[in-house]
């Protein structure tokens, strides 16, 4: 992400500034997490989930959310090395966290493709009541690359085409809303107070954007540049109005960070983390995701393959990216150009283009960068995805949050007790 030399608002009093919203995502089973870091914890122990959620609440985040786990991630018939066994059900974990926290929102990821509206509505309504109005639902339809693996764990034939999944999700959301309003007596759910659980949606593809515009309170998506993200935000709000919604959206791209006492130290840490992240096995995995051919014996310390990708596969990969280049040929040529210009090995290149260290710098410079995005309309804030589980969030809370508060763009205490209260706060 682009780094402004200096935020034009950093010395302002805070009046008339847009409020920064933050969510916290417990790192998922992907290569961005530093599994080999000395402070790395667990993806299954409740104590680690509790520490993470309590850290986010100490930082006055709007919400914490967890991913869904309906499959063990595979690639070309092999389980990837960052896949997680025994990953717990997100709603079960969040029910436990409801008793360990007081104000922070609790968002569960639940797919619509393999679920039943009445069941999801009942489970989320339970969490909403148990937590005092803090439940949220990150609505997913199941990613194409994972869908086949996920569907094998359910009844055969449940996976449907991309556009059909979004039509199905639209009907699913309408039904759950009807149940929460007390419109389905057979479900045994009394009308939920307020607006019911908050709806979160990624909204990357055109179909996803329409779904998000019609139903969501929070959009968990964005672009990698300020200009691209601003256009994304404007497009979502245009679609929102077209859907007949008069309330506003909170748009929060996912981000990660590296902090140092100096800018140079932060860059050094980021470089070290890229090497930890992109191991030789991970490099092959990331390359095969695009190329679509077996590269098991490929030397990732040399240049990119001279052979072109399977373009049909590469196009599917590019179209599935949220916030990235969606034209496979443009994507691959940009990688080759960058490799030629900087003399990078394939492994080092992948560390550059697939790393997720978006904000790198001192706590103050990271706060300034976040604020710059928000004040220029490129986002309403971010979903913070730390690189180390679960302690990585502590540094952000202890060092970046005070800087945001000093800028006058972040709360110093919760004004309300529900997830909708937090989302409704504006500058």
C-alpha cells in the first residue's frame, strides 16, 4: 500500500474527521501466518482465542471474527503445509468468548452453500442473545477452489455455479432476516431486538458486490491502492443506493503490519518475515496456484518458469482474487517485469507480490498511513490480520492505537454495548 510522506491531518484537533473503524481477524490457515515464529501459538486452543479477543477488546475494536472450516485445504491432491487439523467451529468458540469479553462484536464466518437458513438463523440468534447483541455473520458462498473439497464433506451435488451461489445467498439472507424479525413462527425464534446480527460480506466480484450492497453492514474487501480502493468504495455505495438501502456501509479491507522503532528496523523485520513466510514449499504452492501445472521440482531460487501458465487455470485464479489484478496475462507479465527490473529469484518475487505486510513502519507512521486511507475515502478502516498468533495483535493495540487516538480519529472508550452501536459511530 502507498505510504504518504505525511498525513495532512495529523496535527488536526480531531473535529470533523472521519472515524477509523477496526476489526480483528484471527489468522486463518494460509501462508501469511508465521507458523515458525518463536511466539506462534495455536489455532485450536481456547486460551489463544481468548487472548486474541481480549486484546482486540482492550484496543476498542469494533469486532473480532473467525473463519469457517469445512475442509482441509489441499492443492493438486496434496494437503498444503499450512492447513490446520481440528480447527474448531467458529460459533462454538465465539459463544465461549462471549463470556470472556464484554463489548466487542463477535463475528462468525458461515457459508450459505452448504447450510440451512433456519439452522444458521437459530445459531446466530443464540449467540446474539447470549452476548447481548454482539453477534455478526461473515457471509460466504464458498470459494471455487475450496468448494469441491468442502462439498465432499456434505451431500453430493451441493456445489453450484458461481452466479447461482450468489442468487442462493441472496435468498438465504432474506430468509434469515425474516426469521429474525419474527416472521417465521415455526422456527421458534422470537423477534430479535434492534437489527439482529450484523452482516459482513467480502463483495469482490460483481455478484458479490451486489449481494453486499443489498444486505451487508460491513464490507470485508478493498483494493491494494488508495485510488483503486476509493473507486471500490464509490462503486459499493452506488450499488447500495440502487438496492434501495439508505443506511451506509462500513468498508474495511484486510491488512497486516510490521512495526519497528525506526523505519529502517521495520523494513528489516518485514524482509525477514517474507523469508519466513515464503518457504520453498510455499513458493511452489503459490506458483502452481497461478501456473496450474506441476512444478514440484522447480527451482524457486531461480527465475520464473519460461513456460507460460495454463491460461484457462490462470484466468480462474485471477478472477477469484479480491483486491488484486484480475487479468491473468497482465498479472504474469507484471511479475516477469518486476523480476527483470530487480533481479529477484522466484521465491523473493513471491515474497514481494504475495506478502501481506501492507503497513510497515513506526507506530506513528502506521497510524498516519491508516488515517490517510480513511480521511481520503479509500476505506472506513481496516480488518487487522496480524502475522503471529495470538500475540501479534498486542503490538498493534499497545503501540498503534494510542497514535490513532492522539490523531483524534479513534475512540477512547466504547460508546455502546452492541456491534451495531460500534459500527454506527462516525466522526
